[in-house]
C-alpha cells in the first residue's frame, strides 16, 4: 500500500488514516481485517459481480479471492471525500493502480476505483470498479 507525495488527497486526515488501515488489511490479504471495516449489514459490490451483504459474507468472499492470487499491492493516485465532515466522511473515493501477483509469479497492474459510503467509522457500502479478467 503506497501513498506518495504525488497522491492527490482531498480528504480529512482521519479519512486518509481509515483508508490506510483498510488497504493495509487488503494488501496483507487479511480477510477478517477487511470485513471488520464494514458494518454488520455492510454491502460490497465488486465489478459486475452480485452485491455481497453482511460483513461475514464479505469476509468469506474476499477470503476466496485472496486464495486465488499470491499477493496484491495498491499504489494510490487519489483519495477524495464528498459530503464529509471532520468526524465522518460520508463518501470516500479512492483511485489506485493495483499490482496483482499470480501464484506463478507473473504480475499484472490494473487501475481501480472504489467508492465507499461510511457510517461513522465503518463502511456501509463499497463499490469496487476494476477489471480483473486478465487474472
């Protein structure tokens, strides 16, 4: 997980720290840590897949995905908040290049955008827009 001085940031420090924590779990393939970022009734939509509802189901789904790859790493180009306040950033938009390493050691880099609706400190919904068909 990489945020550089070139990363465009228009979000509170709290929101950026929350994003760092979330993507640290993702890049460490920690499905429990990822799912813990969601409310109990949280929803995840990934590309053209059906919506997954509930943090337990999100944990199962993302765990299966993590097993299908060796590693992944996000390099952020932008983090923005919309309709946010200092204490609760209602909507976060995150843009990154994601490096996926397959089990055979080969790599692919694809752009991704995620839109996250937060309720206080947890995600109510996340929509991940990425084309992983080449994986």
